[in-house]
């Protein structure tokens, strides 16, 4: 299943967050994601400080092939969803409208692959991210 839409970015970030988890810290400059995925939340860094990005999320039944990385950077993490409810969230608020519960298989450990531009686009609204998510273990 694939979902696309606009996500507001504040302080260079947006988030994936389990319903029971606290918001993550902001990823440091140069990092695409932070390292709190084992705590149920993941901060994802955008080039722009404030604005919006185009996000595509693919919920997969099995691991995908290796990412095509031409002009892109990527990072992976295992995100634990204790509640079985995992959402794309904007900083300081709840789930983003238009994106479903990403924990399609309920509680468990999900592998998250984030792809983003390698360089800041000339027009901030041309920034596009892609997230692939699949169940690693229940």
C-alpha cells in the first residue's frame, strides 16, 4: 500500500511515533534520523527549517530490494510499536491526516527505511522523502 501527501516540518523535522511513545529528540545536523527508534519514536530530519515536504509511505509485506540511491541519502532503523499504532506526526502535534496507522500488522518491531534528497533542493517545497516500512518481528 502506498500513501502520499504533504507533511509540515518544524525545526527541521517530522516524526514517526507509536501511540504510547514520547516525541523524539530532533536529529542532529548531518543525520537523517535520530537513534531513539527502540523507544517507539523516530525523528526524521528535513533540509528546511519550517515549511512542508512531500512524503510517500509504502507499507510492505516483505523487505524491499536495496534502495536506488542516485542523488539520495538513506537511513534505516528498527522502530518498536508496543501499541500497534504507529503514525506520521508533525512536531508538537498528532497524526498527519491522510496517512494511516503504519503498524499494519499490530504490535511488533518494524524496519523503517527513509530516503531523502542528498542536497537541499533550490525550492524548499521540492523536498521529497520516501518511507518504506515492513514488519521485522512480532
